[in-house]
């Protein structure tokens, strides 16, 4: 299973990454990623439409008590953004490989499998 970080969805939507990176593995998307992707005041309508279409094809993972507790522990261990802690906790709680362009933001997390598709 694969967990997409915000930048992966944005890069697919804007063409930096091709749709062909989405293979047969199930893909999950933390609910906060939807907010991060669509929460820009200057987002263009075509970008918003593409992001919404892409997100509709993914399994959205809501914020659960287990994810919350995992995110809290991650933030207590090392300073990180709320969004990153929720994304990492979602990947960990769902035994998923995290796809992100910002691998360095997550490298300190034991047990988190990370892939940067721009480097492969």
C-alpha cells in the first residue's frame, strides 16, 4: 500500500509526475492532504478540478484516534509540522510506503518506508 504526501498529488496534477506512476498498489491519502492541496487562496480552477478528480480515485483515510496519538508521539520526538506528523502517522498506522518529494522531512522516523518518485 502507498500513502501519498501532498506534493505527490500536486505534482501529478500539474504534470511534474505522470499518471503512470499510479500502478496497481492500493493508494491512500490522509484527509489533511486534501486540505493542504486545495487550501491555497490562489489555486487555479483547472488545478483544483484536477486535484479533486485525482483525490476521488484514492482512498481517503480520516483522522482516527490511533493516527492522532501517533502524530502526537512523532511531534514530541522531533519538531515537525502538524501536517507532516499526520501524514507520517497515517502511513505508519496503515503499514504504507510514504511517497513524498520531501523525504528529508521524514527520514528521522523509525519504521517509515519512504520513496521519492522523482529520484527513481
